[in-house]
C-alpha cells in the first residue's frame, strides 16, 4: 500500500497556490475549504443512503404465535404468593 502522507503533501502543494490567488485582505474558505465541504457532504450522503438501506431490511412485524402468547400471559391474573 502506498504511503498516504506523500499523496496528501503532493495534493496540498497543488492546492495551496490556488488559495494564494485570492486577495490577502479578504478572509475566504477558498478552494481547499470547498473541497473539504464537498467531501463531507458526499460522506454524509453515503451514510444516509446506507442507513436507509439497512432500515429497509428491518422487519418490524412480530410472528403471530408470539403475540398471542404474550397477550394471554398479560391477561392472566397474578397468583398471590403463599407464605
């Protein structure tokens, strides 16, 4: 696997001059800020899409036998303890 720090430093050397073209008296996020924001937006979109797929796989229906058994146990009165 290639060294990731080398590719990050190479990308930074290409992006920093783009950010230096802006007037020094203005404070702006620049190209690098836009790229970071776009990457975060894509990550959130991907997470939401994945969450939606996983939530659609969940089955909220209870089996017929278990609901009848739980209803009968709730309707039965409790027996007083002897002692």
